C-alpha cells in the first residue's frame, strides 16, 4: 500500500474499478478517501468520460475529481491479453482484495460467474440504470420519478431538470457502503458475492422514504410546485439591500422563535397570527401563512446589507445561509478553505494547484488520509502491472 493510506481506516483494502461517469467512480473515490487502494482501469486513451466537461488545459476536471486518490491503469480489455491482465488484477490474492466495482456493461470475460471461478470469495458490485439492466441515467430516472414536476416556480408549465446528479451521488455512496458490508460478511463467512444496485431502485427507495410515493397513493391531489418555499414548513429566499440573496428557514418552533427575535417583528407576527387564527409555532401553520410571513421578512431583510443580516441572524441563532456562486464559495466561505481540515492545497499534475477535499468522514481512532491529487490517465500502469507480475 502507498504511504499516504497507512494507518487509515481502510488501509489494506484493494478495489479494482472499471467505470465511467459518476456512481461507480464516486464510490471508488469515497473508499480511496478513507485509505483504500483503488485501482481504476481504463482503455488506452481513456474511456467515455475522459473528456467530460468542465475542462481545464484540455483535461477533464470532472474525471480528475472523481478519480482523486486512485491509481490509474490503462489496459486494452478489447484484446485477449488485456482481458487476461485485467482478470488477474481483479482476482489477485490478498485478504482484503478480490473486490471489483463497475457500472459498465459486463461481458463473459468479466462476469461474476467467470471471475468467481478464479477467486471464489470475489466481491463484485455492479451498478446498472434499471434493475433489469436496461439503460437509464440519473436524469432520465429523475424525470420518471416526478421531481421535475414539483420543482420550479409555481406558475411554470413543464418540467424543471436538476443540475445535481443526485441519484448518481447517492448510489455512489450506497455502493461504497455495499462493498464494506460485503467485505464484513466475507470476513465472517469466507464467502464472496455479487452485489447489484440500480440507479432507478435508489431513486425509488429514497422517494419512498421521503413519503412521496405514499403521498401519491393516498392523497387525491398531486403535489404541486411551490417555488423556493419549503413544502409543509417555512423557508424562502430574500434579497438584501446590497443585492445579495439569503435563505431563511424555520423548520422547528425554536428556529421560528429565533427568526422573530432577530428581526424584532414580534408585534407584527402576533397580529398576523391573531388575524389568520394560526399559531406559527406549528410548522403546518407557518406553511399556510408562508406568503404573509415572507412579506414581513422581505421588508426587514430588504432594508439591510448582507453583513447586517448576518450579524443579527448569527447573534440570534437563526437557521439561514447566503446564496453563493461556486466562485463566491471559495473566496468568501471559510468552510471551503484550508481553515477547514477537509481541504488542502494540492498540486495536480497538468492542472495546477487548487483546493482539494479529502474524505468528509472523521474517525477518532484512525488517521485521516490527506487530500491526494488526481492521477493522470495511465499514470500507474507500469507500477501496478509490475507489482502484480502482469507486465508482458
């Protein structure tokens, strides 16, 4: 194992990854961030995601971010010699090895049946679009589940796609969790297994947990659009006097009390409650009066600059936050700086030096892995093939 991963929570774990785009690479990156030796295998010249935007100096920042901390190996798996190398790498001996992660099409040469013949305790995690193996990606799944129909301004007619690939991200972390669960099972029983996860099932399961499927089944009226209001409670966005925007939330009675105390709107709020016959300590009542509450808060916030709002809100413990661009985030927010131990300034070959995150998970009894650079494509090919005796 590399020195950077020694003493970390997953030191000694080895995963071979053949992947593209988000879910599987993110799973591998999450494991690498906790010290696992993750070896990503791509074809010479790179796979289908090698030039995915955003680009810098002709190189994909997207690919770099999703493969940070891994070892990159290029093998031509379209050829028999290349397939043989990849199979031997996947099934190489080691107590915490024999783990294969993929979200690409599986052929006869890298099927679970074939690989487990060579290593019976193999753990293989396969991520698909649909449970039946049919094609689907984050954005098609999101469209089908229904989120685009409840996202956006109330008056908008038509779907609103999301920017965050939420189902990919959640699936990636679920896949990392599944690998660790299967490894725990293997340590108890000595048995490997095939683990299958579909993006669609993840999206459906999360929708069920959030009550959206039950709501659709039990309620006569479908959920509507509510713009930047937070359904069933209180949250909204506001403009400050100096042209910035903030979000204010009151999910609980205590948080609502903080908003009232910070703004000094006690009398106006009490009068509004009396007139509407509502109690704003109840989140359902805040939801019913959301437009009237927003009008009160907009008047107070709109007369103050962002810093004035920040001072009063933080003094009173208001649940709030500024809206920021990504550039504003890295310039203005200490959480996205080296003041936060999550980050370090790291030199990435061919890209330059920039703020780089490590794992967001903290363990009291294990060393954190320092944020590591992204590999260049094929950077570790000779190292890995020599290490495993696979050089031709």
